[in-house]
């Protein structure tokens, strides 16, 4: 639709081109031929044509209509129009004139004079912005852990820093740490569970002396005996600076919790949040290895969000607690369970952070604890996990623990080194 409005007082011509199916467009002018209003009649398209605003008339008016409706010309020439008289009308005065060309399609917004500032990122700090409490880096700025075959761990073993029996528990000394790590020298990685008994600095010093790696952990819990994630990471960072010259290579894996979802102590969403916070803080400290959480097989399979948040999936899996599995079949059982976890977690790499067999306790169906059966089970597990990513549980007996029928009175007797 082509509309031409002539203001004789200023001799200004306004031309607007819009492709539209429309009926008669009427332009109202006064006796001097000055336009003051337009309307559209019998519109046949889906577009809505808004009437223009009015201009001040000075006397009685004459109405002219455009009898030709056309598409915009291909050239720059302005087509002529035939005007015919329609009627006279008195209108109220107004102070100004304006015309908005109708359109059948949405219009692109006009660009602003000053573009909005870019969203802040961790790579572009703002000196004028007030700092927020406990800022954490953007996930997009966090280096991604690369998971490939060369990342697989060797055979590892779990370790606790306590000693004693019958309720007389104490922390192991630095000399006892050193002696224990010397006995564990055949294991490439030693798993620690938390901060207690100065195990972080003592473990780092002992591992470096034996040329071993460590799996680090924070023992989070909502039951009142849990560790604070930030405090734990700060202690790891301080000990790495002090005893390893700031080199995090001694740490090969980091877990924020151990079976807390399985024990209904933490929710999956809380664990996912902890994983993300730990990763950000550890990356800032200089650790670039995998970060995740340790759960049982059922808890991990039933909570794939933990899989997704973890760089590698970490599970504890004990064939002894399956009453249909004998010692010599322990490796096959654990392997089948780990395959199930991997499938549920989209094929992500799985590290077994605990697996073993007790040498003393009560029988659980076909699972019989004894020194001979422990050896058979360990041989079977080693055969099924020759590529590593396996931690045998535990390095030594934990006589300081308490036993119950729920654990088949075997909780204290999982030590693989006698």
C-alpha cells in the first residue's frame, strides 16, 4: 500500500511503502487541501491498520480518497495518485500530525545508542562491582577434566588413621603413618577419607616418600560429625604448598562424601552442589584432576545426577554382601555391577573406591569370611580389574570399629595386609 501525504504549508512529501492487501484509504483534508486525518475501509488482509492521528483543521473540510493502491515500485519513481472528493467533515483541532505506516510482520527493534554491557565472567573481573560473598568461578571457566584410558589408576588400597581396640581409639603417629605407607608400597594409590588425625599432611609426606599417589576426600555429613568442604580443601591446599611445593600431582582423585545418599544423610542435589563447589575451589587452588562423590551401586544407579556432576563415577562395591556370591566369584560380581553403573551413567568411567572380602566374621549365605576365602576373593577381583581403577578395602584391620549382625560381625576384619 502506497500513501502520499502533502502538506502545502511546508511543501513536505512523506512516502511509506508497505506491501498490504487493503481497501480504500481515505485522506481527510481541509478547504486549503491540508491533510488532517486518514482512515482505511474494507481491509481484506489479516493486518490491522491503525488510523493516523490528526492535524489541526482551520475551517470546514473536504475529504479526498486515494483511488489507486499499489505495491512499492521497483524504481525510485513516485507513482501519481488520483484524488476524488468524498465528503466534508468538522473535526476537533490538534496540535501536530504524525503517521505510522502499518505492517503485517513484526518489526526489528531499533538499535540502542549505547549497547548493554556484556554479562560478567570470571575472566573479566569488574573493579567497580561490589564483591559478593564467597564468589565461585563460572563453570564455563573451569578447565574440564579429560577422561581417557591413560587416566586409569593402578591398584589402590584404602587407609584410615586410627588405631586401638575395644573403644580405646587413638590417632596414629607420624612414625606409624610412615611405617604403614612402607607396608603399602605395592599399591600405587592410597585412599584417605577426611581430615581427622592430621591425615592430610601426614599422608602427603608418607606418599611422597614412597612415590605413591593419594585419593583425597572430605567426609561431609548432616549428622553432626561431618567436615566442612571449604575447610577441607583449604587444609589440602596448605599441605600441598608446604610439603609438595604447591604441586598437586600427588592427588589423583577427590571425593566430597562417602555413601551419604545411600545412608539417607544427604540428598543427591546436595551432593551435586558439593561436587560443583569443590571443583571450582580445587581448580582455583591448582588441582585439575577428577572430582566426584562416592556412593554404593544402587544409590549411584538411582541418582544419575551424581554421575553427570562427577568427572568420574566412584562407587563402593562389596561382593561379600551378596549372599549368592562365593569368594572365587567376587571379581565377576563386582565387574557386572560396575558395568551396570557405567551403563546407567552413560558409559562414563567408573572407579571402584572400595572392594574386598573379610577374613573373619559370620557367614552370609554363600559368602563365607575366612583367610583363604579372602585370598580367593582378592585374586578374583584383581583378575577382573587388571587395568586398575580399583581400591581394595582395607589396608589393615580396623579393630577400633564396632561390629554388629548387620555387618555380619566382619566390619573389623577387612585388612588385606596382615
